[in-house]
């Protein structure tokens, strides 16, 4: 009986020893390869294989040891969200080919950024974003709200494609600064009028921001990514004038009241 138990344990150790160990690097390379396959399948609109490949990628992603990876919590969340959004698009009753392709690009760029730090694929969007900013710059002087909004939407759509990759490559503070600039620009496009001067300043910020965002350091991006201060200063000045006017009126009314009492 003891001999059988010893033989069984020895056999089990041999079997366990033969199970291939998947290293973190192998797992990372597998995810990058699967993301490329998924992107290719979204281009050919092979939804069945795309779903299967996405499932494999998601499974590998969930089992990967992220503790040894130089990736922020926000970066991990961005990749997870890209996978979830792609899955939702693929499970619709009537899949939208263009929408799925956009998710395929986001997934591909995001996971590629994990492995290729020096020459990531998302750098290929440098010229695209520069062209978008140039078109937005031409649209602002026209004060045509529709044209300006379309130009801004085009810029954001292309930025949205590289956003997961940015979260992988940059600090969360950098992404928050860029997102804040988009929010600021959107606020300058009102229902009736357009704040042209503020938008022009924001476009100038974008012209400075893009080279640093793609090829500079995080510190350089944060240095040039400050929001235009004109509107803040103007609002503060107007608020001060308003408050000053109210206080002056109150003092004047009080003085008038005291005069009436004396009479």
C-alpha cells in the first residue's frame, strides 16, 4: 500500500512538472498577439471569430499577474473598459461594423502600448490629430457653431481611439489635463453664441500639447496643458464688479435710510 502511494505521488509530480509555466512576459505577448488578431477580424467583419478571440484575450487579461507590471490602476481600468465596450458592441442583435472596428482599434492600440514603449502604434495618430487641430483652428474664426462642433467632435473621436494607449503610456494626471481641455472647449460652444477668443486660446494649447503628448515627458505635457486663464480672470473680474456694485448699493441705501431717520 505504501509502495502504491509513493508511486502515485511520484507520477503526480512528473505530471505537474510537465505542465508548461506561462510567464508574465509570455502572457503579455499573448495578449498583444490576440489584440492584433481581434483587430484583423473586426476589419473582415468575422463576428464569430472576433468574439472567440476577444474571449481569449479577456481570459488572458483576467489571469495575468499585473502586480509586476508598470501600469497604473487607471491604465488597467482603461484596458478593461476597452474590452468590455468591445464585447458589448459584438453582442448587439445587429452589430455595427464601423463601431466594432473602432473598438478593435482601441483594443489593439491599448495592448500594443504595453509591449512597445519606444515606438507604439498609437504614435501613428500624430499627423491625424495635428490635422484635426488645424481644421478646428480654421473653423473657429467663422463662428459657425455647427462647423466648430463637427471639427471638435472629429478631434475627440480620434483622441478617443488612442485614449486606452495613453492611459498605459502616461500618468493619469496627463489624461485628466487633456480631458479637461476638451471639457473647456465644449463649454465655449453655446446654444446661440461661440466664445471665439477662448476657443482660439484652447486651439493654441492643443498645438503646443500634441508634440509633447506624443513625444515629450509627462512634465512637459502638464506644463503646456494649462487651461486658458482668460475666461477665469474675466469671470472673476465681473463677479468682483457685481459684488462691489451690490455692496455700494447697500451702503448707499443704508445712508439714505439714516438720512430719513434723522429728518
